C-alpha cells in the first residue's frame, strides 16, 4: 500500500472512526497534468464523438470487471455509457494512450454529485469505470489516473470523492453484499449463474404476475421530475445522494435496455417512485450473455417497499431481464426473504476520499453506483 498510504483517507478502522469532515484543503493545484511514463499521453474523452465512445466501449468490454478466473465480464452497452457519462453535471473522463497506437490503455471517470454526509451537503466526484488494459497492469498506472482526476476535480473546486470497489483499500466506510432475485431460471442455469437445481421447480417458485396491479403505476414522465426529486430527498440515510430536479429529468428518463423508472400517481400527486438499470454479463467460455437489472433509487409513501420492488421485478421480467440484483443498502434487507432473493458471493466496499464520516452500516447508505 505505497500509493494509498499517502492519500487523504483513514488508514485504519480506528482512524476511520476518529476522522470527521474534510481531511485536507487543496493547495498549489498544478495547472499541468501528472507526468506519465515515456511513450504515453493523456487524452480527455468526448462521448459525443462516436469513435471515442467506441474506444471506451471496447476497452471496457475486454478489460473491465471480471471474476477471478476471467470466465464472466460485464458488458456495458454504448447507450449505457452515453447515459452514465453525459449527465448535465460536470463529468470528467481521463484516458491514457500510447504514441504510435491510438488504442486506449486506461480510463477513469467522475461525475459531480451532491452527497449528504450526516447533515452536511458535500460536493463530490462519484468515481466510476476505473480500468487499465490487461497488458498494462501492475505498472502503477492506477495511482496516476487517480492523481490526475483528483487534480482536475480540485481545479473545479471539488475536494471529495465517493467510490466503490470489490477490492479492499484503506478504509471502507461500509462493506455491502449483493443479493439476487432469479427472473429467468433457465437462462441463469445455462449461464452457470446459479447452481444446478430442478428447473421446473425453480420456474414455479420464481413465477411472477404478468403485470403490475398497483393503481396509478406508470412510466415516469418529465413533468414528474420535481415531485420525484422531493420524494427522494426526503430519505434519511447517513450517506445519501441529494438530487436536483435536473438530475431527475436526466437520470430517470426511460431509455430502453438502460434505465427504467416508474411512479405511482394519484390525482396528479406522485406518491411512489422506483427505478432499475440494466447491464449485460458475458460468459467468456460459453459465449452467452445474461441481462441484469440493478435496483436503483426508490421512494415510497403509499405502497409498501415490498410491493414497489415486486412491481420492479415484474417490469424487469417483462423486459426480458434474467436476474434482479440488489445490495443490502437502504431498506433493502426488509424485502429479500419475502421476494425470494438469494444472497450472492460478491462484496462491495464503499469509500470516501478526503472526507471523514465514520463507519456506516449498509442500511445507512443511500448512494448507488453504476
Ligand atoms: C483495478 C485496476 C484498475 C488496477 O490496476 P493495476 O494495474 O493492477 O494497478 P496499478 O499497478 O496501476 O496500481 C496499484 C495501486 O492501485 C490500487 N488499486 C487497485 N485497485 C484499485 C481500485 N479499484 N481503486 C483504487 N485503487 C486501486 C492498489 O491498491 C495499488 O495501490 P497501493 O500500492 O497503495 O496498494 C485493474 O486491475 C483493472 O482495470 N481491473 C479491471 C477493472 C476493475 O476492476 N476496475 C475497478 C472497478 S472498482
């Protein structure tokens, strides 16, 4: 831990508990990018350019998060990347290339958000899609990427970052677990996502109603944004994303196979809201793909959380998703058993860079990464 030892993050559990608020101010922010090894150069990436979008897509498709044996890898579609990385808020996308070869070696991205840490609204950069090409790993490129995006964020007066990782770094504010709800039993068995079981029994057990029966349930419309924003910001988590109306308009606008958002409306009043996003997982040995829905933000006042999530399961199933994934954050533990979720093997650690908040329990966390 030579890089992380010198970063403004608590190094131990004790330090985590003792650190409160901003850890250090930004001083003498360099106007020049970090120095790279000979032969490499920085690129800032513009997603409105189709060639650039394709370069990022290919880097991630071939090198992003995989399991330990490299049998399965995430496949974030181009539409997904456009949605994730073109929000109206400031988005930084740093890349490295090599002279003489236009392929991307690595990227890191960050989007400006407001996160409530206890009672303080903090401007943060939410980090995502850190990826180093397989041929360039273990050469210290990650620390350079982190330093460069920190420098760029500091120039925009953003001093704090949020990020998640399955890897253990100093020091998680919270460790969360994935839970899975089977939708398409046959596809999940074929993919080896779930252990071999009696298929007919599983299909019967996981059967869902063909459509949602909640009165007033419908897809979100742009005119719902202000009310949805108010509903979401009423949540009371220790670590919580705070939205503005323009975030809702952008983030939750339905895009097929990317993001799906629903509301319950009664006489013009929006009382409940739920959403999920979709990512494909590629089995590299079998060459088959499953589609995963991830539980995204929600708020409920007239229907139970269990009914809201059941409705999202039905919508996911109708959109031909194979499995619905959830972390044990927010109030999610309350519906796992009744809605037939199974605990997964994956852990996800939550981190704060340059800010002390102490330790959180999973149900203190109301921030969701893509
Ligand atoms: C994660 C990944 C970027 C690390 O690259 P790498 O070449 O192994 O790392 P480098 O040799 O450049 O740098 C090593 C440093 O980065 C740190 N590091 C490793 N993974 C990290 C992560 N996800 N976030 C932040 N730092 C990380 C290491 O702890 C080490 O720092 P240390 O010396 O203080 O311990 C690379 O393995 C990768 O692209 N994996 C697939 C995509 C992925 O998992 N991305 C992370 C999603 S959270």
